[in-house]
């Protein structure tokens, strides 16, 4: 759980993650939603864009994972727990890079945050046991929360997994193997179960029942409302009266 301080109405901006399997339409719908917003957001690129567009520590770690995975589209190199910890380190680096922006009250939108790491690695660790995968995903999110605060709001875009696979193959001009397609279906199902277990943080856009226009409007509304009544947040490993990471005010800590 993310440690949140009692001091109300911190001046920080919200940290929002957009999640979902590849091909589900996250980028397209997010862009449509941003066109509806009258305020500017800082966008953090998701993993797929990091190795070619950045030269920082996070991108260097990601290149190591990509090299070890030998071209696997899901960065699977055969050491899922070690990979999970590296991916969490990348997401901590991402947060460090935007702390000044959050402190100034700007909203930050990250493509694929710690939720993707937890869900994908849990599905990889328990390919034949959905309940064990759910428990592991929850445990990995708790572990991620000891590295850095979890997002204030997580927006999951979901759809029929086979449709997402088709979109991803057309977009990337590739054909997934049967094993890769099975993995994507498992991740898609697990994402929905994780979201259902944490309704306070998650908002879900299900493209099986919602059209593009309505989906973009929902995302826009959730992004807009995410900045209301934000509390202060301390570093997960610090005890009270540790200062807020963003506004610097100390307070007695409670757990959200």
C-alpha cells in the first residue's frame, strides 16, 4: 500500500497510468482523450519507445532486457523475477524524472506503469494457475509500492484479446506464435481481475461495450478528475514525520 500523509490537498499533480495489452488501443484512445483536455499533461513513453528515443539510465536498463530476451516482444529472457525487479527500477527512474513536474502541480500520464510489470510477470510465473497469478500480481504491486508510490489512478483499456492480437499484428507487421498469443490472452484476463480487486484506483474502459468516442470521453474525464483532493505522499521506506515527496510538508502518516 502507498503511504499517504494526513495533510490534505497537497499541491502536487496526479500520476496516472494507462494500462492494457498491446494492440488494445491505449495510445490511440489516449491521444483522442488528450484532444478534449484544455490542460497540458506530461507524457512518459511506454517501454516500446524507450530504447530508441532516450539515452538515460531507464533506457539503458531496458536495452539490457531487450538484448537478454533475444527479440521476444514481451521482454521475456527466462528470469521473470529478476526481470520484474529491473522493470520496477526503470519505473522508479521514470518517477524520479518527473518529481519536479508533479511538485509543480502538473499531471503526469505514464504508458504502462508498475501494473503492467506486476501483471505480465505474474502471468509468466503462473501460466496454468490463474488464482496464483492474481495473488502474485497483487504481491508484486505491493513490492513495487515499496520502490515508489503507486499511480493515483490507473486506467485499464481492455477488449476481446483476439481483437487486440489482430490489431497488434497488423500494426507491427508480425505474426505472434501460439505461445505468445496464449500469453497475451492470459495477461488480458489477469489485468481485468486485478482491476476488479482494486476499484478505488482502477478505472476500466471495455472496448467490447464502449465505442471509441465514449471511451475517449471516459478517459478524459478520469484524467481530469484525478487531480482532485490529492494527499501528500512520503517515500515508501521513510517513517513519519517524513516530508511529502512533492510539497515537502511533514505530517503523521496513514495508509491509503
